């Protein structure tokens, strides 16, 4: 959907699934982004998102992989994300916090190629800051979705997996 700041170049009701991997946290106008997701979904379609989310009044450490400073960070809490999703027409999201999974992966020094290869010289500091923020409870990660899964960071269970919503479930599920 490009930057999420303009209309998606797709007809309404074009897709069964809309997938967002660590994207929403980079976009300030979530209402517009989620409205476009809703617009392009067919009836019964699903949204699946992985994002980092904020935790109450806790601020993550910066620079982080998604923002150099707090001023350029657009994290929302799980609750605030759910409110925006519901405001554009999705049902209450189902959320699955996979922060422990991500922390375990970050502890593995032999990780496969990841985001660090797409960032500048701050990559090591950004990686350390996200890990520290997650360890200190300053943020969370996991999958989430609508009739689909919306997530707060990590991975998304495939449709039909044990944790995936039933086919006739509400159109927005964070799992």
C-alpha cells in the first residue's frame, strides 16, 4: 500500500488478506492507513500485522529500528491500535504478544540475516535499544489482525494454524 499516506492504488474489495510487517509504527496517520486496509479487503477478508507497540507511559530507548528519536516514532499501545481499528470498521482485534519469542531470537548470536543489514551505522545501537526496551517492558511485539490477524511484532501464524481465527471469525483479529 505504499507509504499509507495516500490512497492505495487498488479497487475496493480487491484482497482476501492485507499484510503489514513492521510498517504501521512508521506511519503517524493510522486512521487513514487502517481505513485503506479496510477499503481494499473483500467481505470476510483479513488483516495481518506485526508491529512494535508501546506500553502505557513507558518510552522505548532511541535510536530504534523504526525511529531515530521519540519525535519520529509513531508507536501506539495495543489498546490505542484496537480503538483505531474499530473506528474504521474492524471488529475488536485479537492480539498475540510474541515479545518472549523475539527476545529469545535476539539472544541468539547466530541470527540469520535481518533488519540490521538494511540500516546505517546505528544498526548495532538500534538493535541493542530495541532488545533493552523489550527486556525492560517499554514495548512489546507480536501478531494481530482482523477476521485476520493483527500483530505486535515477530511472526504471523499461517491461516489454518492452531492459533489462527476461524474462517467466519470477526473481520479483525489480533493474534
